[in-house]
């Protein structure tokens, strides 16, 4: 049986996607900013030479290396440990307990006297407040006073689970416990990230205000919005026991479904607004 040749016109994003992944791999292997500069220079030179395909591939490699440089968290700076500091940063996630509030903050500046702030690299920190106040949401910008400590894994048995190991896997290397009196300011963040978090909160509010059952609300909020804070441990165990825990995470299945709906909406048969509305409605019901 003869093999059919692969036509790149059928998969136009495949070379760019592979180049993006190669850029991430190059930065993780070499860990140098020179890789980023070299890829950007190569993309510019190829574009000037009118080699637009090569420029697109070089730009994708540059984007991958840049994304890896920005997103990979650094080890905790020793100068931030065991010192009373004023810290400011974006709230990444919030989990509410019965009598406590746990947040992950991406610090961007610190100060010893709340006057002269110094910038810090991308540093994820877990902050625990033994209270359900103040009202903090992902995307907010918070300033607080705390004494941070390094996250340490302490286990006595080989297979023993420790929450610290989960934090380290999430690149959270510092943690602190603060009181409500140590929270100086909480304000709404600015920029694209804060705007996206606002849309996410609006979607969550719409789901929980619907007439669905509580279990359906939790499931839809986890799958559609990506917020699993309302999912109980019992339901997580049930999904894991059934081998369906991957459904609760964003995967190629969800991206493929979204791409399918968008493609149908842009197809020639969906030229008029009524057909596109019908496709969007079907997509919403499918999700």
C-alpha cells in the first residue's frame, strides 16, 4: 500500500507549532537569553530577505523561547527569606477554606520599609490568611507585609504525600502566613490578564446562578472556565477512579471542540448570521 504524501497546506500550523515547541526546548536545554536574541535576529533577517516562511518559523522559535523564559519560575531568592518585607504582586489563584484563605501571588516587587520598592523576578508565593476576608479574586493586585519562608518537603515514608511537593511542582517556592491587619491594599489589576480574569469570574457567576444542579454547576465551571476550586474531593476521587480525571483539565479535546465550532462558523455554508448563530448555539450545547 502506497503512502499518501503529507500536504502541509492541510496542516498549515504544524511547522509553526513544531518550531514553537523547539524554541521552548532550546531555552530549557541551554537556558540562555542569547537564544532569544539570535532567533529574533534571524526572523528579522529572513523577513528582509523576503523568505517569509523561514521568518515565520524563526519567529515561532523566538516566541517559544521567550514564553519559556517568562513562564519558568526561578528558584526563591535567598534575600527574600526570613525577612519582614512589604510585597506586591498579582493574585494568580485563590482557594477558600472554612476559616482561611489561600492565595498564590506572583510577586513583582518588594520593599523593606514600604517606601522604596525593588523589582524581583517571577516569584510565585503561597499566602495563607487565617480568615475569609478580605475579598480577593484572581487578577487583583495585592500589597501585604509578611515574612516568607522556603517551601520544604518533609516526609518520613517514601510514598508519603506532602502538600509542599505539590507547591514545588507548581513552581511555588515561598510561603507565608499573614493576618488581615498585614494586608495593606487590594485593588483591581490592570491590563489583559485582569480583563481575562474578569470574564472568567463573570462566566463562573453565570454558571452558579443557573437552574442546574449543584453537581452540574461544579462540573461545568471546572470544564468550561477551568476553575476547580468548587470541585469537592469526593468528586475528584470519583473521576480518578473512573479514569476520567483528564476531563477536568484543559486538553486537546476542548481545544479541538472550540476549533471545530469556529471552523463551522467560518465555513461557506454558514455565511449568513442565522446559520452562524445556530452553529454557535450547537457549540454551546456541545460544551
